[in-house]
């Protein structure tokens, strides 16, 4: 934890080529309250841990001025992680061809000019929490994530303002005992999916250099990884502004009510969002940023399933 001013192992300042709101952009990398890999400090700086091929890194992102961002890094993986920082903060996200064409989206786009799509380039790191979130409520998935990262990840390097952890390596995920998955509330199917994917982590990382179509194909080769999970990874690791989480329990009805005032199936949602091809995930983010109302809470919600009792 932070005990005084500490010089970073690596640091990079840059002027982003478009407005960038770090909190809006990086918030999608946070996995629920108390995420041991993510923290916003009292000054508004965002701390994030990651695991590179060189080792663990802790990053601190901050706005130095209205048009200057800075990332400081600590740990053996700091050089790689800091070099990636502009892309993580959405530097490659290009919204120049996005045409809202709808008053709600026009206003949301105008009022949130700094909302960017991040690109961490860490595929397996984004895949594990996405698998944990399959077919369970977010509260449950986030609790499992906290338990597993704190239990099997390493303490974060550097002067973190609160205790933070770095995710386990692929080998670390693969070696988690069966009873620990059970204790964390993860059912055998999701545990097997993560353990199997861990064995192919280097091949999965190759998706960073692929087209969106080829990247999705590579990810969905993994048993237990479908289109929804691949999209969740693409939104964070690959910076894909078009990656739509088809099959989400709530998304189609959220989009349906926000844009048309009614429930929608996945097929109807895809048809409705077709005019924004290339930016369909951006549309969802803008609707959320605008506070667009989704479906009224009248129907059944996904229930908490305690796998520890099974």
C-alpha cells in the first residue's frame, strides 16, 4: 500500500487524438464493486493491475490536464503495460464514421465525447471473468471473481492506495483445485471452461492481431465459449466497437425499450441496430451513458444459484 511518494518504474504521458474520459472508458474493465484488480482513488486516478508476458504490472491512469493523459506503472510487466496504456484508454477507437441519426443518440454522443472503447490486448485476462458471468447474476459472478483473484492471484506491485491483486497466470487458473471452484460458487461447467481455455491461452492471445470475425472464430473454438462470451472479450481486449453481446439475458429488451419502447428478441435487436453496423456496442454504451430506460422490472429476474450447496 501507498506510504509516501514513490517514483514509478515506467511512465508515459500523451495527448490523445480525441477527447477521452478515463473513468467512462476504463470503467468497463472493472468487474463489480471491490474488484481487486481495479480501484479509483480519492484524486480520481484509476488504478488497474494486469499480467503481461514479462510479469505483473500495476498501472495508474490520470488526467494531467484537459488534453493530456498519463500512465504510471510498477512491476516487471510495467514497460509493456505502460506502452499499451494509450490503446487501453481507447486511443485506437475511431468514432469519426459513427452517425447517430437519432435524437437520443445524437444527444448522448454530444454529451459524452470522451466515451471510448478500450483495448487492453489481454485476451485470456478478459475471458476468465466473462466465463464467470455466463448464465448467473452479476452479483454472483463478481463475488466469485473477487474470491478467486484474491485467493490465487499475487499481491499487486507498487504503491497501491488499497490492497490490490494481479490475476493468476493461465497455469495458475488451471491449477485451482476443484473444491476451491466450488467454494467460490463456480459450477463445474464454468470451471472446466476456464481450465480448458487456460491450456490454450497463447493461441487465444493471437486473436489480438486478427480481424473481428477471425478473432470471434478463434475464441468460440473453445468448448463453453459462445458468441456472447466472445463479444464480452472483444469489447475489452480487442477494442471492438461493434461487438454486441447477443444472447444476453437483458440486452435485447433493454435496447428494445430504449429505442422502440417494447420488448425485442435478439433477432429484432440485430435488425434494429443494423443501421449502426460497426458501432453497435458503441450504441449500447451511449444508451447506458444517457441513462436510457430499459424494460420495466415486471418479469422474472435471474435468480442466485448457490453452487456451493449443490
